[in-house]
C-alpha cells in the first residue's frame, strides 16, 4: 500500500503550485529571505521605509542598524504593502503607525504621481 500523502495529481501540478505559492507555505513569494530576516529582527518603534527608485535608499540604509538596502522586485507599491502586511503587524504603540510622503504644495506632479 502507498502511505504517501502526496495530494497532487502529477509532478507538473506540484511544481506549478510550488512556484505560485513560493517555497514557504503561507508566505507571500514577493518576500525575500533578506526582507523576512529584517522584518523578524524589528522591534517596537523600528521603522521600515518602502520607497520607489527615486528615493536615496542605498545611502539612507548605511545609517541604519542593519545597514542593509533590500530591493524588492514587485509589480506595485500596494503589492509590496500587502506582502509585508501579511507577516508584519502595524505597531500600535506608536501614534502614527504609517506615514507617507507627498509633493510639496505648488510642485507640479505628473498624472501618475497625483493622489
């Protein structure tokens, strides 16, 4: 008798489901090992900057505790926020759990940058 609990009908189905799900069950595949390590190392009051390529993140990262600049290749900011939020709760010990930047008043923004 076969005591295997293999649930997939074929190796192809198994490989496809593994790629879609990622290597860790329940972990969004957009989350890299480096990012997961940083998130796990964070404590109350620590800050995480999620920014676009126009922000000087590599320079700012050198002034942080980890000195790591993590680059995510994600389709959009909401995708990154959803992935990170799936494993990292907001810190309600802080008055402002999340902040965001906008253009200064009077600065012209392209349509894509307007809220």
